[in-house]
C-alpha cells in the first residue's frame, strides 16, 4: 500500500501511510488540545479550591444561594446533548447522512437550551445584586465578609462564563458541521471532523460535570 | 476503517447511568454527611467523567498512545493541584523564626 503512490483523498492525505494512521493522528491531536484545556480550567478549579478552603462558611452560604433546580436541569440537558452528539458520531461512522444532521440539530438545540437557562440564571444574579461590584450584597453574610462572598461569585461567573464561552464555540462548530454534512462532505470513510467535534463537546460536558457539584452542591447541607 | 462502532444500546445504558448519578448527587447534597459530602459529590463526578470519557469519547477503543497522553494530562493536573494545596495547607505548620 505504502509503496505505490496513492491518489490523495480526504480520508488519506499524502503524508500518511494508511487511513487508520491519519485517523489516530487526528484523535491524538484533538486530545492534546483538550489537555491544554484541562490545564486552563484546572487553574480555575485550583483557585476555587484554595478560596473555598480559606472561607468555607461564606462559600457555603453563597453556594446555597444558587438555584439548585436550574443547575440540575442544566446538567441533565447537557448530558442529553452529549447523548445526541455520540449518536451523531455513530451515524457518521455508519455514513448515515440524514441521521448525522438530525442528531447534530438536536445537540445544537439542547446546547441552546443550556445557554438559555444559564442566561436566565445570570439575569437573576443581576437582579439579586449578586454580581461582584459596588452594589454587591449577599443576604446572610456579615458586612465585613461580603468581600469573601464576592470572591465566590467572581469565581462562579469566571468559571460558568468560560464554560458558556466554550458552549458558544461548540454551537458554532455544530452549525458548521450541519452545513458541511448537508453538502455530503462526511462519509463512513471520512468523518474525522464530526468525531473530533464530538470529543470537544463531551469535554465541555465533563467540565460542567465538575462545575455543578463544586458550585451548586457541596456545601448545601451546611446552610 | 478500523473504528469500533458501539451499539445504541450501550450508549443508552451509559446515558441512563449518567442521569441516575446526576439525580443521586443532587439528592445526596441535601443530606448532611459532614465532611464526606465533598468526597461523595466528587466521587460521583469522577464516575460520570469516566463514563463520558470511556464510552462517549471512545477512550475504550483508543490507541495506547492516546490513552497514555490522556493519563499524562491528568497527571499534570494532579501535580498542579497537589503541589499547590500542599503549600497552602501547610503554611502554618512550622513556626517562622523571628516572627
């Protein structure tokens, strides 16, 4: 195979010996990118851990002020979107174009629902004066500890905001894939973009899997 | 194409497991387990991460190189968390001469 000059296709670029080799290279490259993302989010998780350890009681009160039901619903919505995404990847592996489009659109819609609920939560925070700044006030926290409560909400907005930004980028990627699939670009032989986009989407899901308990759940019983 | 294609049933079971764990972690949060609530919440989160990574992200069928790279990434995250926390948590452990 490798000895004879081959016709270049999407599934087998000239620099690769086999299609499997090209596929493995793409997967590995995506994972290396995701690891840089793990470290990126890791710094924030670390900051959260340090400050939660420093001000456990204030963080417990602030954490309990978040809407538990909305957070749980959003977790389920995001897990559903991961499920439809993996079905889209499976459809791509089987070369079922219509199914790819259907599942990508479902994933896109569920991603949109997640972002909508998130926006609604943020709007609530604005109205409750839980946005860090001059007018910040959290009920149930002493005046001299309002600053520590602001720390929690700074971390909350930074972490959920960065996560939401990744969701928005994911929505853009899904839209691109839907149009490309409509053009018939992906077949059972070549579906790498769908596959690596799936890895990205699941990664963003995993970040939320950790954000949900850390921000919404851990100190709820201490209130 | 050497890709291994999982059945819809496998994915559906994993999905059901993920939903179950989400309900479980939300419920457990309302129960007072003292310091163990952190352990339980993070334990469930790690289980969910493993389900998503192994099945949805196909780590089960990945090459050894990919698996090694993923483990390497988690190792570095572990170094980041462990070394920083070992500093933060032990700063008061030894007295500082002259203070």
